């Protein structure tokens, strides 16, 4: 490599203020002792002083390969703007590492240890004495964390964008790095040509602006300035014999000992630093706040608003800027959950451990065969055996276990086994589809996958992480092809041997320990993992048992997958009817009747999509079927609110049952409830939306009113008649979203309320649901749609459900969706209808239907479209994708060929 002195960047680079640039002479360290090196860096200290701000700390930002300090320009600008707005002033020092950017070209190869020493030399030369927040990307993440490990007295917090501090010994390094590092390729791809540089810059999604791309290329225009790029690739410690391997191990061990606030912002589409490395970092820093930006890749600083996220995090976590010693109590706690008495979810199973009666009756997809009946005694034995067997193969408390098993006895046994040993069950609905499941599983990054053959094949082909365990015994060639290392039968057998020998069993988890990650349906965006503790799952069991008066003899029919696992927890038998549990529309009236008869069930859980088909197939019921259904005392439609007509139809099939339609979501499965009688009472008032009744038990609900721009900015309260976002609190409310810190932050925005004096039952945690609605004068909650679907017209915000209900009163309309088109603030309403006589192809509705639709609602409708079918989510077949419809309608009105929405 050729030696060259440091220089300033050319002027006019987009987003870069030339006044931030400076060159600093730094005495060399380690192998550079006795030399002086010149560094180029961005430093906002002088600009802060000019604006009259005294920095309370320093953000030390370190780029990776092959970028330079230009990567951090938006952070520098954001911190200055924030200081002007009254926020804590942070000085940003963004370095160009030696041989990179516009710093010295030293003519020497630099190991990882040397780079960490180089950075210490720079901070000493700058006399940075106050608290420091380190920030790094790519290999700059390793270097910055190395500095933090070496300076615990100064480090107030650490933050990283896609990086790694450890690579598993049994895995090759990422393919792009392997290729670039090959002998004969390294020099050509990284130094002699700009191939490596161009490839990395091409990873940005969306593509970089050409001027920004030129700015990133500007320090590396000639081969003699690209030597550091090649040296960085050559310094990747791919195996233990590499000179930098010991330093990487030292940093990795040191990171695990850090006790300061930590932030990880991640692009999961990164082909270099994948979620594997994020999972390793989370294991080392389990208290870290993590946000995965779905769809983002390697150059996350160019793809997502990381600077705003960083400053919001600093404001929330408030790293100690009065001294260099951070507050160890940075983790949020839930005092209400900790104080509540904890009865574990498996206590109901323990209570009936020796009972020979049926606990689970599985009739799903039996193809005419007899139902599978599993006794309480057998279920308890199998749960304990699987738990012991999983522990024997190394599954430990906190390990994530992805369950790709259809609801039934096997899934129930595995779930309770995992819970007993403190493993975290990860449940994603097959209804998400292959792409959605892949996104969910890879996002959760499980340690273990337990699956049936189809799920295991998908996990193998699509590269899902985790040790693979088959739910069925496979032939050796098949197991090898699927990467399966164990089967459940063998695990249970080993567990039985361990139990028989008196081997130690792991301690049972506590209320505050993580228990499950349940994925949302994906109907309002990419499916999100929702984290639950053991205490919160137990609270869900308790509120369900109390509200529905469930006892040992109740008996449940679970035609809705999320509730299929609750029978043992409620200490009552449960039956899954003959259906494809991933496709609720496959459930028939006769299948429900057969399950009720087999289970002697008093309670039936169904989804709205299932109820539609149950009602549609009621004519096939026999006299015996109707007699069985007459014994049901409670039927619930869970998953989405439904109207009076559908509830009435199901009530006619179960004449002695009280129909309920609870309101809830994956984040809080039961919020409020209303019966059919309540629905009829609500129909007598003129309120828009779907009435979902009053909160259940200790649950609380408030409304944050919408402003003129359709945003929920109002102080939350329970005043009647105000349209706004629904905010909830409950003992069984989720703990948070998995690795979605920004989403978590938005979900609790403005919800830091004090509990009512003397009200010990009021939960201290709140959640913005994203739903809009209002309270009526009797304190009943009405749901009117989703916040993102609110239409902001010139006269104010309009929720979609009210006009949709009016339009659905037209005889020819089966279902309707109302969406907004045009600029926000002057949006026009467009109705998209699904007709009773199915429309053959999407397009503008007939003039006659258009007139009827417009006459049905007081809201002005700019256009009416008829489509064969409205787009809905797979899980419920009821949540209309209004965002997709709005884009389709806008394109159609603009004259673009848009096809089917």
C-alpha cells in the first residue's frame, strides 16, 4: 500500500457541511508507536459552540468497509437540530479510519487490535473526557465496541448497525466476503478495481442517489487509495489461526460484560451481516433495545431514518451524562405483573395429572377416521417426558423454539413441555404463507425448530435457523435431507429415561420470564412477533375462565387456532373439529356438531370466516347434529367483530347458547365483549361502527382523539362521542414486540398514565391498538376501522366503517370498503364493493349500483367500484386490506391498468 497524507473531502457533497470536517494529528499506538498519523473526521463540537450549546456527551461514530464518515452525516445534522430544539446536546465525532476515507494512507496492513488501539489514540488526542456513546456499522461496529470494552469508565451506552463480534466455528463466513477474500480475487476486486466498493454501494434499497453514490466513492477513486478496502477484507478473522481472531474473541467476551444501555438497528436483508449475527449480539446484550427494519439491507444508514431512532433512544434511555458511570437500572419492569400471584399455565394440567378422562380430542383433517383421544394422564406424562428430553439435548430457559406443527395433541404437548423448562415458544400461523412464515421465523431467529415434514422442508430450503426436530419419525435419508437431528419420539424416550433415573430437572420459570412469541396475522403490514411472559399468559387464562365461567366439565370446541392450546390451562377437555385449522373457511356445521357431541362441549370458539361457512352449510345438519348443538351454552366469534346478522344466524344453530363477539388482538386477546342481545341494543342507536361492548374484568380502555390531520394526538380519556385511537391496558397485555423497538415505542406513545388512587388492579402498561373508534353515552366501545385507513378530507377525518355499513345496507352489496384517494387533507371517498351476484371483473360499478351506493350514505362518494372479491387476510378472511384497495383505486382513477386489487 502507498502512503498518503490526510486531506479534506471535496466541497459540495450532498448533506455534508464542510465546516464539520477537520484533520487531527494523532500519535501512533501499538505497532504505530513513534509515528504520527493524520485523521480526517467530522466533528460538530465547534458548530455546537457557535450555536451556544454545551455538549453533555459525545457520540463516537465509526464506519465500516468500504464507507467513510460521510455515512454519519444525517446524524450530525440531526443532533444539531435537536440541540437547537432544546434536546440534550450531543457532540458527534465521526472518524475516517486510517487507510479509509480521507485519513492517512499508512502503507501498512492494520489488524483489528491495531484499529482499536488507533481509535483510542484518536480519542486521547481529542481529550474526550466525558461520557461517550459508541456507534458503529459493519467492521466499524467491532472497532467501536472494542473501544467501549476498553473504556468502561467513559462508556455511557453502545449502539450498532449491522455488524458482528463473533462467527460460529462450524459456519463459513458470508459468501460475498468469501468470494472477495479468495487468493487472486482479493486484490482485483477490492484494490485494482472498484468492484467491491460498487457491490456494497449497490446493496442499498432503494438505490442510492447518484450524487450520494459519487460522494461515497470520492475517497476511493484510484487504486492507490483503495488499499485499505482490500486490507479490511483480508483482516476478516475467518478461522482461529487468523491474527485478528484473538482480538475478536476478546471483544466478543467483553461485550457480554457491558452493563450499559444498548441499541441495535438492523437491516434483515443484509447478505453479509444477517440475523444470525444480530441473534448473537442479543444473546450477549439481552437488555438491548432492538429494531429490525423490515426490507432494509446492509446500508441501513442510507435506507432508514436511523438518526431519528438514535436520538429518540438517547432521549428515552437518557444515558448518564453527569458522569461516566451509567445507571444499571435501564431495563423496564412491570411492577403490576410482578406483584400479582402467579399460577403457571400448566397448573391445570398438573391438577388432573392422573385423570384417565379425555383432555384432548383431535378430529381435524382425520379423513373419516376416528377421533384421537388423549387422556389427562397421558398428556401430563408426555409433557414431562418431552420437557426432560428437550433439556437433555441442550434446550435451556430463554431458548426460542419455533413450532411448525398443526394444532392438536402433539402441538399441545410440545408447547407445555417448552413452557415448563422456560423455553420460549414461537408460533406463526401457516396462513401467513411461505414468504410471511420465512419473514417471521427468520426474524425471531429460533434456536430450535420442531415441525412436521412440510414445515421442515420449508425451513431447509429457505434457510431458516435452528436445530431441527421432527414431530414424526423419518427414514434416515429423509431426515438427513431435511437436516433433522432428532425426532420427538426419541426425545420423549430419552426424557422418560432421565425422569426414571431421577435426573435433575430445570427450575420452573417465574411470572416475569419470557414465555411465547405469537405472530400477528399480517393483515395490517408484515406480521409482528408479540412477546408474552408467563405471568401474562396466565392472566389471559384467568380472565377467560372468569368471564366465561369455565370449569372442569365445560368442554371446549376450538375452531380458532389461538385458543386450541388453552384447554389444559383451563383444566377442561377440548376438541378440534374436522377442518384445516389454517383455513377457517373449511369448517362446516356438521363438523362443529360432531366435535360438540364428541366433547360434550358447552363452549364453542369460532372465527368469523369459520362462522360464515358453518352458517352456509347448516342445511346439511341432521336431527342428531341439531340436538348436539342445542347443548352449547356459549359460542364466541373471536378474531374480528361481526355483525348482528351473522351472530343471529349462529344463534339459530345453537338456540340455547349466548353468542359473544369479543374484541381483541394478538397483543391482547380479550379486551371487551358483547353478546347478541347487546348487539341488538346497540343497533337502536345511531352510532357509526361496530359496537364491541365494555371492557372485561380489570381491562381498561381509553380514546386518544384524532386531530384535523387524522393523527391520534388527543389526551386519552373515556369521554363519549370522540373519534380517536383505542388505547388499552390489561393484566394479559403483551410485554412488547419482538425486536421492533420503534414499533414498541409508538405503541406506548403518550400512555404513561398513573393508576387510579386505591385501584390496585389497574395495569401499569398501555398499548395503542391502531384501531379507531369512540365511546357512546353508556360507556360502550365502538370500532370504526384502523388509524392508517382514516380518510382525511377537507372537512376533517373520516373513519371507514360507518359509511361501509351504510353501503352494505344496499341489497346488491355483500361487503364494502371505503378508501381515500388524493392528497391527504383533501382526500375523496371511493367505495369498493363486493356484490351478492359476483362481479366477473373489477371496474367501475354500473350507474344503477353507483346511485344506490351514493344514496345509502350521507358521505360524498367520488366513485364506486365493483370487484369479484375484496382482499382480506388469510387468518380471519374478514380484515379488508384498505391500504391495498386505496392504491388500486387511485391507480385506476388515474387511468393505469391495475388488474385485480
